[in-house]
């Protein structure tokens, strides 16, 4: 006796656009780990890159427009290059498909607002990929807040440091450290505290690589946050630890203090005459956040499947950019900037 | 333009027998995470259970003999019920297919020897599923030994405690705590130390559940190990922690000491007026060892693919049973038992 | 045969003024733990309080001026109430005795400068009691810097939170949170980084107790630091954790990152079904810093004994006050303040 | 006005015999940290060594018999060489003074019994110096048991390893590892579990230094414990870690598991490209147990002061020796030995 599977007709049929590292991760998570979804097809401008995904039965395209034209595609994950987000979100929204898009939505506040208007007009679901909200450690810190174990948030401290700077070519187009790195931390600060940020003060230096300074950018920064409830916070960023990804958060409140520490590859301690040693934290975002990459797409699919609002909205994406703009302005003018001054 | 994947002709074509929890995990790992393998088919005596696996394109059988009869199946993963291992290994070996089998190989030393002879005669590869060898934490402890960071092993301590006892029905057929639980720890002791165990002394009690005692079994045990190089060791087992899986190892040597600690679901510490709190360790083997379950099957496929000896041999499986027999005898006679006394 | 000790004629003969909790700790450390010193006498305006010290053979005074008039007293530890420091330092300097004084030197920058001039003119040694510099954990962090294990400092983060607010009466006279609490952290930032602070930005709120706000003070603050070498830093203070003293530091540099964590009363971890628990950190400064209280006075005596410069100078005390003034100004004007703007 | 202290007439007047390292520590604790005690005098066969103690006002003797003859001495701390304990305890008991004595009471079970009889007959208080019972970490583990946080004890694991072997001369007279090292761990096992040990099995090897084997001694051991309530336990000892003192305990019970970890000199973690590093644990007993050395003598003085039974009795000292004898016999005969077989 022999038998093949019947596909479940009620699965959400999904396409992933862009087969860079992020797109491939999303594709595999959708194909293998999310029972409510069926991965129909993927696209990349390089068909060779798309072929590397290697998921049985998935159709490949080199033009995403062909995917958007398919009636059977219900939800689209946009993981293409940053500068294409704006255009592809608009097209996907107009095609009536639900959208998950990596940050940023677009490169200017005006463009973001236009995009969000079009999303709204077309009544599609929209979620921005702030993956760290789905990291088990950071989720647990937040849970301590919502469970009342911390009380009212008073101080939020975020450490977010890369193992090494990106290539110079990337640095030239990334928009600067506040838009490329701190933007995630602004979102994390809002997520963890459940409070809006009302004022920021940003300072920083070029201590890692002079060429970063030559681009008019910074590589070491400290941002002070003021929240609507009076809480204060700090974000410190560096482009280079030398060791690995240093991603920690702390929420101190009226009842207690929750600290989310770094993730390591194992739970081993070696003691020798020089001391007690643990391995360095996981290297970078790919190693550190696999569960978060799964969690965000899973949350998107669940929201589409259950016809609910996705947990990270277009407004969340917009607000993080507003805060980055405030930080940039604060740094340039060396003064605290009220968020209300921006857009 | 549209294109589907060509399957890679050189992949190892694999079948998985038995679609219990373990068989399903193996199936998904083979289908999704091991590029050298292609999962052709799976079997279970309940076709409904097999259907739940839900992997696109995999054929389902309710009779594993049909799978063994297929010429295209090159390697077989046996995850059927314990009492069937002996028979199915023999049949699979005679069908000329490489074999990965969950422990135990068989239920008596005589049967194991017969099975290993048949495996040998048929020249197929054979690997026993001591998954914990592939846990990232325990691998790192071992690596500290092989890198010389520990020096010569002097003391090996293994803590291995279940969150709660299995069902009474399972307890009746599992062979007792030394065969069901300690067997993994005996293998771990050999793996971590790279030394053979020459003598064991086992003692224990019924402290968790009287019904375990009524079965003639123990639920709390302490086993002393003596190794060939003179090192000493201990294994402590309990059927019930109340909290979660407690799986820790320690290798102390002439140069240093490596400790492999428990795995937790996150890296959060909450400090409140009562203390500083972390979440309990992961609940049980499914939660604790996902990477180990992947790692063992991956190692098997790699060995088949590269025509190499699998890293856990039939002799490893046999030795762990010999040690369990020695522990049982030691407990019954309340005296240290030399391993050479057994089989 | 019977024999009593001969006193060592070369010991430094010391007096301690003020027998509050701090003065008593200093007295016992000098009498019992510092072989180079001999505690001759102590004073307190309340002779009953002085009697409680209970050290065999020490003479008691209710008027410190009688002590300053003694020729045999070589060094004086001033632990009297804050508002008397200025006057007593001047008198002690004019009496030609070496001085250890609790912070602050005086209540205004002008007064501090006058005091330091008088100290200088009289050629006596002078040390300010920034005890935390002598805490074994913070010393080890600093040592990692000086040994090159951190490289050049890039980011310095200091967490300094009290278990609960002081009494309202104390709050009224303490000068505000920047002068009472942050002043220690400013000194720690300078100590750990070996860099001068060039700019500060301070913000804060009243979240703990409204009465603190009614005094025009803050109870929750965040201070951004800019260092001469371009490094950035943060200090976060709270008047109330609810759990205990939260005193942690972090120096992140070009080669590595050293974190000094909280001290706890023991090294016990309890795991039960709710999680893994450690006891809260030590309650407050008396519990947290006993070794630092010893260390600072020991360092002072060693400096006097060996005729060396004490490790915390009058300028260190002055600079911490300058930074507090800058923080206060920054908060009042809500703008970053260059340290050079102050005095 | 000038005033000296009046001594408190009700203080317990104490003498310390033996001014080795331990005797000096006891003397300082009694003189400086225990208000209920007054240190009247100390003795040592070397008056030069006694002089080094350096406590103001304490009388020195080179013959302890002169001290025992003094009517004003109420309590005696015996810290003389091991082979003199038996004789001095007897003399002190007959002199009617309360006794604190370092372990062992005497070198044979018969001698111990005779000593305890004489102590009894003379109605003096008697306490044995099992200092580790007063270590804050081990006390907290015990407290978790008595508070019910652990439930009934099921498994007790004790790790007790020295940084390096003692001098050969000491090894020759120390009685062997079971009497010199494990004896403390036997007491700890009884203390932590509040259960009597009924059976032991001891095995071991010579892995550290061949000369230890030439003395007929072991340097690496594993002892299995069986407790009266059915609980099991293990003690592992090594004469050499290479790093520092490795002193950890674990009590696993029906409700939870308490682990007492090593003490380190500070709370610093350094992360660099090689990993995250802490300093090694404190070096040896002098560094590790200062609070325990204080705690035991303090408990003795408190018991004398309040006319209560001291918390570590002569029977406790005797039982630990009985267990050492059982371990020795078990090792020699390579079989489990019931404690009831001994004396």
C-alpha cells in the first residue's frame, strides 16, 4: 500500500521575494515549520541564488511581478534589498496581498507615510520585521513586565553592539548608525517598556574605524531616552566588539529588574589555573536570532490565518524611524530633541 | 519564467521506520536540514500516525517490509518500539541497507551479539542512537578534553534526572532504571572520558513512588565508576525532579575541570525582593536535545555519504548494556562488580 | 613565664573623628587590621556614642579640638557630619596632621578650593574617601583595563541604585541626587576609564516618591558622559530598587568588555518548580563595601607610612563635585553641559 | 575630658592554645569580633610565634599548663598540633573549662571515646571545629532544607578538592585522605542532609603524585553514601586541582535542588575574543572560609555565654571518624561497609 499527502486546502499560500540570507531563512521557516502556511514560490533577480534555497516543490521566479500577478498567492514576505521596499510594498498592497516586510518600510518619513496610506487603502495586513521582539530572551523580559513582576518601568538600558563593522560599501548606503543599528533598539525600548519615547539625546564618536568618520557616520554611540511615563533609558551601540554580538537588555521598575543576557553556543564552564571560562556569545544576528526569525514570520502567518492584526504594525516601523531621525538631529545639534519635533 | 528543482541524484535515499515522536523528529531533520539526504518514505503500523508527519512528497507505508524491499532505499533509521529493534535490524542488514537504530540494539547480551554478527556479515554501516553525544554542551566538554584543556581525566560526575516518572505501563517493560536511564549515562561517561569503565558499584532506593519499588525497580540511584586509567566517577539518577530535566556533566582532570550545565529556555534574570530568578531548565529530552537529535542523524548520514565509520558503533551500544548489567548485578549483590564479570 | 606586647614605636598614630557608623568601621579597621597604624583616640560630640566603639585602650573625647592639640597624633580620619568637613579639614591641616576625609570636602566649589589651598600650604597628605575604588570587584575591572585586557575604553556604563530612599530629613540637606549619589559614580567613571569627563547630559524624573519631587529633587536619573578620548558613558541612578543595593559597572573597550556584577551573601542556587533562585544582592553600602571601607583607610595609612601620595586626591574629590554641578546644570537647562563651563 | 573603656565583667574569658595559622585566626576573631568574649591569654611552644599574634593586652605563655591553672580562664580553644589534642582536651576538661577543639578529637576511636567520657564526667561544654558548617554558602543550602524548599533529601553530592597536595611530611602523619580530607565531607553530608549515613563504599586511585601511593595513601577518591532515609550520596576528593580550592555541595530532594558553588575573589566577567572569563575560586581554606572560622568560634562562645549545647558535639566529631574508618575499610576490602560494622 502506498500513499502521498493531500495538501490542506486552507493553508495560507505564501511567496517570499528576495533570496538573500534573510529570504532563505524565511522560506525554510515557512516551508518546514509553519503548518498554517504553504510556500508556493520565491523570487530573486538572480535565479541561481533562488535555486540554492533547495525546497522541494517551490517554484522559482526572477521577476517578483509575476508572483504578484498570481491569484493563488495570498501573503508575501518582502526580503529584497532595502531600496526596493517602498515600491514593492505598494505593488503588493495594490495586488491585495498581505505583507510582511523587513525594515525599513522606506527611506524617508514622507515615503513611509505614503506607503502606509496605500497599505491602508487596500485593506491588507502589514507587518514590519522587527525580529528581536520574537527572541525568547527579550520576550521573557517583556513577559516579566506584563506579568507585573517588574512593576512600572523606571529605567530601560539596551546594549547592542556588532561583532565587526559591515563592509564600507554597505556603510555608505545604510543611512548611518542611528538608522541602521539604533532603529532596532528604539523599537526594543518601546516594546519592552510599553511606553512611548518622548525625547532623545544622542552623542557618539568614531573610535573603531576612521573611515566610518570620513563617511560622516559614528561607530560608538550613547542615546538617552525619556519615556512618556517619566522613565529614562539608554541605548549604547558599537560597530565592533571584537568578540561577538553583544545584545543585552534591562528593564528596571518599581517592583524588580529583569535582565536579558547574551546567548552562548553551549552551557560549558572550564576552570583552569587562569580562571573559569565560557565560550563567547553567538557571533551575529544569524546565529543569535534564529528563533526570532522564525517567530516573526510565524506571528505574521498566524495573524493572516486568524484574520488578526499583526503584532508589529506599520506605525511601529514608522515610529522607529522617527526616533532615528530625532537621534540624528540630536547628535547634529548636540541637544536633546523632543520626538514631537520630528514629522 | 518558471522552474522547479531537480533532485540531486547523489543524495542518500533514506527511510524512517516508526513514526512515534522520535521517528517524526528524525524524518523532519532528514527531509529539511540534511542536504546529503533525501527522505523517500516512512512507515508506521498506524498509517494515521504516519500521515501526521506531513512532509511533502514522502511516501507512507504501514508495513516496513515493503520499504526494505525497495531497491532505492539506501539507509534506514529504525525508531520503532524497543522490542522490535532486534528483528528489524537483522532484516535491514540482510537487505543490505545502512542502519541507524535507537537504543537498545536488543534486550539481551546474546541477542545483541547475534545482531552485531549479522550486521558485520552483511557489511552495512551501523550506528546506535546515543543522541546525547551530539548535544552542543556535552560535545564542548568533550572538546575541552581532546584539546588538552582538562588534561588526563581523574573524576567524571554525571547528573541525570527526569522531570517525572514515566507511566507505570512503560516502567513495567523498560527493563529497570539502569537499562532505561543509566545506560545513556554509561555511554556519556565513556564518551567524555575516552576511557573504558572497568568496575561499577550501584546502590539506590525507592523514594519517589512506591509503585516503582513494587515492580522491583529503583527510582533514585548512585553508581560509582572505576575507569581503566584509574579515574573514578559517579552517576546519579532520579526519576523525578519536580522541576524539569536535570542533565549535567563534569570532567575533572589533571589540568582543569569542565562542567556542562543545564539548558534553559532563555537568558533572563529577574531580581525582585525575594531574590534573583531564572526560569527552570528545559522540560525533558524533546526540549533539551533537539540539536542532539539532529546531530546524531546528521552524523549517520554524513558517515554513509562519505563512506566512513559512524561515530557511535554497535560496540558502543553493546558496552552500555554490559555496564547496565554490571550495575544491576552490583545492586542485587551489593558489591562492586568488575565489568569483565559480565559477558 | 608571662609577657605582654611591646608597641611598635614606628606605627602611625591615628585618631578618628566622628563615631557614626562610618567612623566606627574606620576605627576598627585601623585598630585591628592595619599593622602600620595605632589607633590612639576617637571623638564624638556624644561621648556615649564614642563609648560604643569598644576598642581596648583607645581614648575617647567629646571635643575633636583636644585631639588636634595632641602632638602624638599624626594622622586624622574625619568622619563627622558633612557640614563640618570644611572647618575640620582646615583645622587639621593647620595642626600639621595628615588627613583622610569622607566626601564631600565642602559644600561649594569655592569652599573646596579654599580647603585644598590650606591643605597645600600646610604640606599635609590629603585623601578623599571614595571607598568604591577599593571594592575588590571594581578594582578588578580597573585592573583588566590597566592590564590591557579591555584595550582603549569606548563605553562605560554604571548602574547605582539604592535599596530605598533615605529619610526625608536627610534628603533635605544632602544637596540632591547628583551630589549625594551620582558623585560616587562620577568618580567611578573616571577611575575605571582613566579618562577625564568633558561633557555631561543629565535627565531624570520623580517616580519613587512624590515628596522627593516636592523638595525639587529627582529619584530616577540617567546621565550621559562624554570622555576626553571620545568614549561615551552612562550613569543610571535610582533611590529605590525594592530589593537591595544594585551596584554594577561595565567598561567596554577596543579589545574586550569587563563587567563588575553585584555581590550576594552566598553562592547558592535553588532550583524548584518555579525556577532557579539566588538570594538578592547585599542590602546596602555597609554590607556591600566592607572591604572597600577597609581598603581606603588602609591605602591612606600605607601612603602616610611610606610617605607617598594617597591614591585619591583632593583634586579627585573636587572633580566629582564639578561633575555633579555640571549634571545639575544640565538637568536644569535640559542641555548637555561642558565640564569646562563649571568653575 | 578623657576616658578609657571599662571591661565588661560578664564577658567569657578565653585562652587560645597553639599559635599556628588557625590559632592566630581564632585569637583575632575572639579579641576583635566577639563582644561576649575577652581574650585573656594565648600559648605556643614557640614564644616567638605567639608574639606574632600582636593583639594588644593579651598575655603570652609557652606552656599551656600555666593557662589551664589560671582560675579566670573559663573557655579554651585548642588549636595545637593534632597529636596533642587527646591529652590537652583531657587536661582542660579536668580543669573544668569549656572546650573548643580543632578536629580530630584523637587518633583512634578508643581514644576518642575515652576523651568524650572525661569531657562528660567533668560537665564541660565541648565543641569540635567542623568549620565548614559555618560557611555562609553551605549554611544557606542547609537552610533551604530546613525551610522545606528542598523537601526530603534524596541525593547529596559533595565535591572537595585541594589546590595542591600538602608536603610529604604532612602526608606521612595525616592518617590518609579519608581521615584528613573526607572527614570534613562526611560531616558536611550529615549536616546538610540531617540524616545519618548507614553505609559507605570507597574507591580511589593515585593519579596526582606517585609518592602519595608509596605512602599507601590515595589522592583521588569517590565515596558512595547511603543514608538512613534511603537517600544516596557521593563525595569526590582530589589532592590537586591545579587551579584552587574546589568546594561545592548539592542537596537534591523531593521538592527541589540546592547547589552551593565556589566562592571567587570578585564578581567580574571579562569577555574578549577567547571567551568570557572569571577569576579562579579562592585559593584554599584560609581564603575560602574566613567567615566559617569566625562562625564556629562565635557559635562556641555564644553557647558558653548562653549556657547552651554547642552546635557541633563530640559525637559529631566521633561520627566523622567512624565514617572515615568505614571508608578506609571499604577501600581496603573493596566492598560496601555498613557503618554499624565500625566501633
